[in-house]
C-alpha cells in the first residue's frame, strides 16, 4: 500500500512539473512586450499559437524534437514539407511593420526559414548568413536595387544581412535571430543572440508598409535541414533592450547544445596513399638523370642563418639530390672550403655578401634569383642567390628542373627575373573542419584547406600543394572562395591562419584572403591580420557583383587599400562585375567592366590591382580579348584565368595567345604581356590522387605559373618541360602527350564555344536567358549581336586598331558572331555556311575526344601502370561527356535556329 502511495505521489509530481513546463511559454506570453501577435513553441508536441490569437501551425513535415526538461522544438529533415500557419490578410499576423524572431540551428547554407506567401516577408539562410527580403504595398521591394552607391554609408544594402560578419548561422549551433521592418523609422534592423547585427538606413528611399493583400499562409522550414524554436511575430519594432531580454530569458534552453540532423553521408576527402605516388608528385618526380653531371657539387649544401624559406630551399634541394643522385648530401650552416652549393641572400649568407659584386646581385629584381657556378682555386661553388628569400626557393626549384632536363649545374650562369610581379592561385573553395561538412558534400566544399587539419598539425596535403605551386613559380595563394562565407572567416581562425601563412612563407608564397566588403573596410581587420602575419599579402575583393555588396569604384576601394597600404598589402579588385544595374544602360556582362573601370583609370591607390577576366564575358576558350586589356595604364592591372576544369583540357595555347595579343592601346605592338602586373589562376579542385580529376590537367598549374614568370616561353617549350618532368624523356611520350594536349584545346574550343559567341548556357533552354545577359543572341534569322547600336557599343570599347580587325567580317572572322549578326547561310572563308560550321565543329569536337584515349594507349608500358590506367579511364569517360554536350548543343541550336542537323549536314559533301 505504501509503495502504491509513493508511486502515485511521484507520478503526481512528474505530471505537475510537466504541466508547469508545458504552460511556461504560454504564461510567459503575458510578460511579453506589447505587440505580440503570434508565438509558436512546441513543448506540448503541437504547433499551438501561444499568443492566444488562435493561429495554430500545421506541422506538416515538421517533427517535434525534444530538448529535454519537457521542452521541444520543431525539426526538419531533408525533403520535409514546411510547417504552415494558415492566415488571412485581415489577420493580426499580416503586419505592416514589426519584428520576427526565432531560435535556429541548421547545417545547410541555403534555405527559406520563414515566408509570407504574398512576398511581404521572406527570411532566408543565404550562403550561410541570415538574409531578409520585404515587399511593400505598392512598388517597394527590399531585394531590388533600391539604394544608390552615392548613399553616404558603407553598410548593408539590398541583401542584408548577407556579408555581415555577425550574420553567420554557423554549423549545428543554436542562435536567436531577429529582424524588424520599421516603416516609420525607414529602416530594417537585424539582431543575433540579442546583439545588433546592423541597421539598414532606408531614409533616402520611399519605403512602404508591408503588403497585406493576398496573404493566406506563413510557412517555415522550406528546404531547411535543422531545427527552429520559439517563433515570435510582433506588430511593433522591438528595441535593442527588448531583444537582449528575450535572448537572456531563453538562452539557457539552448546553451552548449550541438543538436544536429544525423546523416549517413560521408565526405571522403582524399588522403595520400603510397600507390598514388607518381600521380601525386605531378611534375616533381625527381628521376635519376641520364648523365650525372657535376654531382660532387651537391655533397655539401650550405644555408646560413635561420630564415625558414632559405632552410626549406636547402631541404628541397637535399631531398632532390638524394632521389636524383642516390646519395644524401650534408646540409650545413657554415660555408667552409671545398666544392659546395650555397643558398641564400646577401642578408642571410656571408659567402653571398662577400661575392655580391662577382655574382651581380644588383641585377636581381623582386623574387628573382641567380644560379651561378663560381670557380675558387680548384673548387667550384654553385650559388643560388635571391634578393629576398622567396627568390632562393624559386631558384632551388629552377636548379632541380634544369638538372632533370639534362643541364650541367657546374656550367650554369643564370639570371631569372619574373616578368609579372604577382602570380596568385585563387581557390574557389570553402575551408573544411565544420560539423556540417558531411551534409555539404564534395565540390567546392571538399577543399584542400581545413581549419581542423591546421589545428591538429595534419598539414601534409596543404604543404604538398603549396610546394607544387612554388615549384612552378607561383608566389601567392588565396585559399578562400570569392563569395563570402563564414566558413572562410580568417578572423575566427587567426591561430590557424598564422600556421597556414607559415607554410606558405616556407615556400616563398604570400597568403591572401577574400573578406566581405564590410570586414575589408574595417581597419581593425587589417590590424589583426598583420599583427599575426606581418607578410600577409592582402585582399582579393568581389565588390558590387551578384549578391556580393560593395562598390568597385575608387571611393570604397581606396578606403580598403589605405587599410592595407601601411603594411605593404595589395587590394586585388575583380573587374568581373555583373548582376548589378547601377553601372550601365543595359547591364550586359561583357560591357560592364569597361564602363566602370576605364573612366576611373588613375583614380585608384597604387596598391590596388584591377583584375579582369581573360575574356570579355567569362573564362571563354574562344573569345576576343577583354576591352579593358591595355586600357588601364595609370593603375596596376591583372588578368584572371581559370586553371582547372573537370574535363581533360590544356589551356596553355589560349593563355599564350592572350599574352601575345595586341590591344593597340599605345598603337601597334601593345601586347598584353607588356601591360599586366598580376596573373590570377582560379582553381576549383578537391583533394585527389592526381590533384586534378585528369592527371593531364596539371599541365595548367605548371604552365600558367611558368608563363606568368616568363610570358616569352612558347607553348612547345612549356609542354616539353612538363612532359619530361612528369613522364620522362622518351620521344614517344613527348610526341603523343603533346598531341593529346593540343587536341584537348581544339576539342574544348569547338564543343563549348562558337567563334566567340557566348550565349549564357544556351543548352538550358530558358527563355531570354541569353538575351538578358549578353548582347548576343540566337534567333531564327541568325546569330550574333542583336542590333547595330549594340555592335557599335561593343566595338567602341576597343582601341581603333582592334576595331578595324574585329569590325571587319573577314579580318575578324575568328570571332564573327561576337561583333556581327550573321544569317546561317552566310559563307565563311572555309567554304562552309555558318550553320554548317556550327554543327561541324560539334562533330569534330567529339571525334577529337574519341582520339585522345586512342593516342594515350600508345604509351602502354612507357608509363607506370597505375598512372597509365588512371589517365586512360579519365580520357575514356570524357568521350561520353563530350557526346552528351554535343547532343545538347545540337538540340538547342535546332530549336533556336529552326535548322535541323540532319538536313544541314546532308548538304555537305563528305
């Protein structure tokens, strides 16, 4: 009997506690600030409206997830339907002004958190940041371009709060987000965890009350993978103090929790395996040379001092000697007598200081170097001397390359100065090391760079990549995606940034970063970075393009540049600006850069580099040079080129062609290679056995690095170097691999472009997509520029010398539809009509793709089997991709031109 009483009492206590907790949020509603019109907690397992207004939520795909202590939240699994709140335009929830707040925990970077179905309110997670949109009663839309760049404040504009460092949603962490739409105050206010994110000043525009008409439903969780709790809607604008009170009164429920949605997804980030060693080493194979010339010089390697770059150069040379000559050299810190190799600068090496005049050190510029064999009595000293330590590591790799190519190191007298000062690899990827990595999967999310690996010292992958880049002459790396993401926020990982910069420094490479424009404008950002990394390179900036806010013109850029100038840093500003109506009459992508930057030449600071894409529109294989080439004369200028794609292709011919193109800005002979201060190669790779998907694509990293160092190198010289270093000296290897590389250029150019025509993604079939982004189009009547006015506008951006070429149908036939509108029966100099040429190119591209693996098979037995088969499989897979692309393009051209492939091709004599 007693036990029953105790059991009954215990159950009563539990029930009382449960009821108390269940009603706690409802009870709190009476303590709420005035203006609460809707509140949804989930402690009772339902979507009951705790405000008392009766707007209960229909959970649909939402599942109640218990947080413990009788408290619950709503959970959304992949593919779940959003939670719905039925409502009408007369409801109290149809606010004209007010505040919305909720607790959020998610692992996905893009989803709709809350939405009014009449477009009055939309709250999103965009690229991992809290973002809001609002629609007024009439014309006002807070997602259109409502704020001019003459607006005096450099703060959030139409895409708030994306890009603000305090707006990140983070991975599997609970945060209280809130936004207020203030009609009377003409502003939008954002908060995170009770603290202000930013205030959007809308005093210069005609803001309107939020649209009420047509409202039937409020939904939350569309596309969300994660949790939402304690959703509140107020019809008043909350104060900072009220938001802090809400946060402080509820944070204990979520403090320290790392709730996450389980997944069986795995990110299989590649880790080096010994079987892949020939793939992984790329061009640093270090085979034994056929002739062991002057090998005794390498018995002793001297690197005085403690400079890490010089010490790394000595270690690299020692390891190469061991592999090439089969003995381990002695690495010393004192010169001594006898034959030897001496590495260093006049500052680090007493021997080099003593022989400065004999070596001609004053001839070295920037990170150039001298390699010189100096006779001393009966001894020979081989010197690798740089003006700065970076030159020493570049010189060491150059010496190794020369030995591999058969040169006698004992007879060297080499001066190498880079022709282009800044040679930077920009990675389009997001740092790994977050709890949401599994959810995000591969691609740009599977980066070479990882905060976790930097923290734990697991840096082989990073170090080996940096080493490869240095060996090809690259002197800078920007490891972060050009579009802002909290995952790439250096300021949140300063310890790891310092480690990464140290790895780069060892190899003569400077570290750059892509901050949001707000962080870049803040001088404290530069101060923090340079206090940890004194030789930090600077910023790579995407300003005013797509959803990246900011102004690419001098008034903003110069403020950013001034923050860096005191430390010797550079601001690289991408001139590829589009998706923004502020700059030109009609925002065609390929016309915007010239319209923005050409009038501003000379108005930027001297540490600003304007970086144009290597083609007028995008990374196009067959296109005229950009109109900006040669236009920027008073400021520094660079070119951005894509290095790697998923298909097997060499871009070397395209880049060499660009270097040698005459922009005529200073009359005939104004070659691009004379007017460029920076080459930026964009990389989109993930860790893999061969680094790139196809091992042959590594020629692009090597080749562009070499071209940026010396634009006078020929395509054949680069191919010969790379093939011999990577595969060996066999003439069959040289001839057949060169044939594949040359063929890959032809295949890609014919498959993805047509004589400079760049209709955006024509194979998608989306109406007006082409016409809306470029001045070119495909119609039933022809292909090319849509009007004479646009043709004139295109040509007028170029120098008179180029206008004469591009404006002439015969001289400019290579890029005919880029500057002219031609009908499909127009006959080209090759005898084909335009439509015949279009279809023939596509067919020839597939035939070329089919030839590539056939040529590769000739090399069986001349390359190790693992590397041979790995490459063969990739080339074979590409055939099917090429066929699919060809079929899509044919189908699209048939639809848009009305000219059927079979009928057109039947008219060609074979």
